[in-house]
C-alpha cells in the first residue's frame, strides 16, 4: 500500500522561502507529483519527479530522494497568491495500463504580509 | 483548449436519494478518473475509465458507480446517499492514463455535493 505524510499547515512571510516536506512509503515507486490547490478550485500540476535530485521551475523547485522516501517543494519569493494547499501524490500501477494517484492530505500554506 | 468540465458545480441532496455527476474531459483525452475530496480523508481515488471500460476501482462501496461514453464523457452515480458522502467530487482526464511522463493529468473544478 501507499502512505504519504506532509505537514497540515504552514505559515510564511511574503517574499520569503518555504519548504514543504513529504515522506512516502510505497510498494513500488513510479514517481512523485506535487499539485497546488486554491480553495474551491481544481488541483493544478506543479511538478513530477522520478529521479533523485532537484528540479527547478521558476520560483518553484521540487526535490526527491528515493532512498529516503522523501520529497520537498521549495517556494521562493513568496507571493500572497501562493496561499493554497499543496498536495503530494504518488502513482501506483493497478494493471491493465491503469495508474491511480494516492494523495497526501495536503499542506495548507498561508502567506502573510 | 477547453479544460475538464464538471456539472453541476453545486448540489444539495437528501439522505437516501441518488445523484449523478457529469464530466467532460479535455478533447482527445480518453482516460477519466474520479476522486472524492473531504477535509478528513483528503483526495481519494474512486475509479478510472478508459475507452468506456472501468480499468481500476478504489476502495469505495458499491453505491458508487460510474460509466464512460464513446465520446469519453463520464458520469458517476452515488445511490442511497449518506451524510458522509458530502464532499467535493473531482474528475481528472489524461490522454492515456495517469500521465507519468509529466503534466498530463488535468483536474476539473469539481462538483460540491452536500447531503442533508
């Protein structure tokens, strides 16, 4: 089975850097996703990591360590609009070409002035 | 390019009733998945359809069912509604599965279901 843990809430200051951690336990590893979800809106894709290391996309970076079962999402130069829930998810293969995503419960980030 | 469209956006039902939610995937996408999101349990996988066939099902009771049509549009149905079914139901589409090659999974805005 899959088990994913991430902090429930975090608060950070506008302009600062924040790191959102995610630890996971899986029976087979097929990569790790990060999604952003603003209140009342659809989750939107941020990143997908399948190899160890850091991947940078503008103000957002995602890191993966497969040996440690650990990932983090790094947000730089925080803006008020970054206030949202950040979801960590791992896909598991279910046969017949089908995968399903198992999500962590999400980290609600509040950015304050 | 139109996104994933879900209807209705909001609805209120009474215990014991049944409800049908609709999802139109992005044009060209053949895989549609459904997820339930609640404050307590987070996002949980319901089922996935591809080319009108259910390929995968999550750990939900038989009251939850779905189907996919030849145009890839999908519906999910919940019968004999319970208070605990109150949730945001999200539909996700992708070209041929969960898009492990990258950002190919797109979610709809969801349908907010309240059971009273």
